[in-house]
């Protein structure tokens, strides 16, 4: 029996170092996303512990009459500010190396494969504890979403959604986009990818 996961990237965040909030435009995005998701019966809303995700999840939970739970497995692969002395350029260089080499373990955070494994473990856990046909909202980060997809879904399936998915992965998941996954008997498939129609 299928479990439906709505993977939501957090709303537009402040351009600053550390655990930042969402912006006024991000609040509008979060509200539109919440309104869209309220049309479905939502069983649970699970959020990354980072502020930009928690704030986005708060609007979704309110609109869907759900409680937000946090799970550290939804944290981004790495966050600028985790290494206090790291410049933004150094962070980007580290990030891009992780993207090019999924096995590379950076000085702080996880490799892309490690990030995939923790999201996969959470989704499998949620799929097994909630009743069949449940709709579960996951509020997380664009990098974690693509880390999961690139390492858990066959490239041929990814390329249905974008012809150069792996090469372009860092540019494919806009803020507050929704990627819908189906989980059935331990297997994941993509039902919709990085949809932003609800934001228009």
C-alpha cells in the first residue's frame, strides 16, 4: 500500500550566515504552499530543525491542522556557518565538491550519500508506522532532496523529469517547490517533481 510524501523545500531565506529565518517573500510562499496542501488530508508534518524549515512548516501545520515534529535527519547536508571561520566562497567550493563526488565527506556535515541514507531511513520509518494511503509533509532543504533522489532513484527515471538531472541537480528545486514521492513496499518512485504551480 502506498504512502504519499510531499517533500517541500523551505521558503526563501535570508542571505546570511548561520541558522537564518525566511524573508517576507518567503512567508508569502509558505502561506501559498500551506493553502495548497490544506486541500489534502495530511497525516503528519515533519521538519528539519533549521529555522528556515521550521518556520515554513509552521504555516503548513496551521493550515492542515497538524502538529510539527522535528527530525535531525532532515537537516541540510551542510549549512554555511557550521564552520565558524569558513567564508561563503569556501562553503560553496565544499558544497560543489560534495555534489560532484557523492562519497566525499566534508570537514563538516555529511557526504551526499550519507545525507541520502538518513532521509531514506526517515521516509521508510514513516511509511512503516503510518497507515496506508497517508499523506505526509516533509519540510527540508533542496540539497537534501536532490541528494536523496540522485542516490536512491535510477538515473533513467530522474531524466524523465529533467534531461540532465544529475548535472543540473543544484538548480532544480526552487524554494517551496513540492516533490511528491510514492512509497510502496520499500520502494520509492517520483509522482511529481519540484512543482511550483501553487506559488503562481
